C-alpha cells in the first residue's frame, strides 16, 4: 500500500508512516518509516547527534495501527489514549529504515489495544502496548 494519505488523517510533518508492507485487517500490520536527515524533529534532538524521540516511535506505532481497520480512516480522528509497558531499547538515527509491527489484542470500552514493536535491521528499538481511540 503506497497511498498512505488516503488512509490516515495525518499530514506532513506529522505523517510518520511511509509504506505498509503487510496487512491483515483486524489482525496485524507491518509498516515502514525511513528516517531522513530532513525530519523536522531532528533539528534540535540532539545537536551533533540527532536521534528520533522515543515518543515519536510510539506515534509511528499508533499510526501504523490505523491500518488495522478494514476501511479508510481519512478524515477520522485517531487518538493515542494510553501507553503501557513502553521499553526503549536502542535509539533510531537518520538513515535508519524502521520496521513498525503492530498486532491487535482486541477492543474494549471504545478502545483498541495494540501490541507494537519498532526494529531496524533486526535490532529491536522499542516495544509497547498502546490504547488507541477512534472518534
């Protein structure tokens, strides 16, 4: 899937998914984000050694989780409602091609529970359980 803006309401500079590699609606999604030197958040994080803020790794997972839905989410607001058990194991740098893996762990009380992991070249960078609300 290459037409990401047709499926998510996010836009530059906050659209943080470049490609969807695998998708089983309602079950799992594997997406990708290439971190470039031009990412606006790298300008001040950190001078001389830029790296992706951990909170944006979580946002990448939440956006990838938007593709679990069977239809389009264009124009629909999606909110990251909670984060549990987040672990930041290694940093992500410019030039890294991040693999975003998200699996559904069910829904309750209007929330979707997602289990996610960010990796690069087989190295795990971040894992978390996310609660996402669709309005």
